[in-house]
C-alpha cells in the first residue's frame, strides 16, 4: 500500500470522526499543528525516533499542542504515533483538507490578476463565483503583471481566462489563421 493510500485512509477516518460539527475546526487545527510540526524539525525527529518511548512522545505532543488544538486531533496524533504513521502527517493534512472542503461545500478558486484587487471587488468576485458554482469560495489571489489587465480564474479543472494577455493571444491566432 502506498503512503498516499495510507494517508488517505487516516484522513478519511479523521474526517468521519470530526463530521458534522468539528470538520472545519479540525481543518484549522490541523493546519496549526502541521505548521508547528514543520517549524520545529526536532519535534518531527523526536516523534519518529524509534528509541523514544511512545509514552514520552505522547507527553511531548500533549505539551506542544494542549490548549491550542481540539482534543480529537491530539488523540488522532497519538494514534499516528502508536501506529508509527506520524511521518504521514503532511500527506494526511493535505488529503484531509481536500476531503473536508468537499464535504463542507468549499471550493478553492485561484485568481490571477496583474494588480491588487480591493477588498470590495474581492467580495464581489467571490459572490459571483459562489453563485456560479453553488459552493462557498475560498480565493487564492496571485499577482501576475504579465496579464496586463483582466482576470484569470481557475476552479478545479475549469479555467475562465478574461485577461488581456489571453485576448491578445486569441486575436493573434485569429489573424494568423486568416493570413
């Protein structure tokens, strides 16, 4: 079994434990935990070290996370330690977030723009995309000066390119086709 398959099973188990009322909180706590885990490389080495007892690992984990994250997540991480799967935490977090977003009706939209978008325009774009997809939108805005103007939006595998760069490219193709 591949590590992604194993991570997927653990992510699904965590999501099933968190649904319906804690899925979003666990998502946020998982991001916090992953940030702590990745920011302190010694912590990850300690939690994976075979010579340190599981009891000591769980104690350290509780000291690092108690009061910061939901007890369900701490218990889940204790299970990962017991099953020697703590090395899969980053993959589990990535898969859990995708699964949780899907179950909560959240879609990520990557918006590329040549200039910063004011907050009121961001809200308008988010509302229109939400209406279009029927889901809650989380936008990731990327500034790309090469676009010249307009927006390019990607939601899943669907792309809506209304950038000036795309329009110029289309015009060029039409002109070359006629020549």
